[in-house]
C-alpha cells in the first residue's frame, strides 16, 4: 500500500491539535470557575473533578501531538533529499517547543486544581 507523504498536511494537523488543546483547557478553566456558583457541595465536587479531568485530557492530547510531531520531524530530517523547499523544520520545532511550554503550564494548573479538590474534599 502506498501512503502519501505531505508534510504540510501533517503540520496542519499538528496546528489543529494544538488549537484543540487550547480550547479544551480553556473550557476546563471556565468549568472550574463555574463550580463556585453552586451551593450544593456534591455539585461543586463533581464540576471540579470534571474540570480536572479535562485538564488531564488536554495534557495527554497535547503530549501525544508533540510526540507525533517530533517523530515526524525526525523522519523528515533523516530523509532531507525528499523534503519540499517550503518545509522549514526549524519553524516547526519552534511551534513544537511552544506547545511543550503550554503543556507544562497545563500540568502545573492540573496539579494545583487537583490538590485544591483533594484539600476541600478532606475538609
């Protein structure tokens, strides 16, 4: 079976995945803030648990996207003679590094949110 090798399509997929990570994490932040509007403790806990779960999902989705992109860039670097002229791997790596920084930021927020959730659950 023959597969098409279109680096621009792969990069577009990575950008789309990055956008999805940003959107899901934004929903998680909004959901966490929305949890303060409830009066019932179980509703607050459920909403915060859902928010933390969305953070973790976004984190995993972003990590998988970065892993795939890194693997694809390494494949392209090993086959430099077949890379189209418009492909700028150094720019692609910069996008990948920005995503790594954002994932790190998400990881810190997820830990803080989960810790607050546990502390409020204990009290």
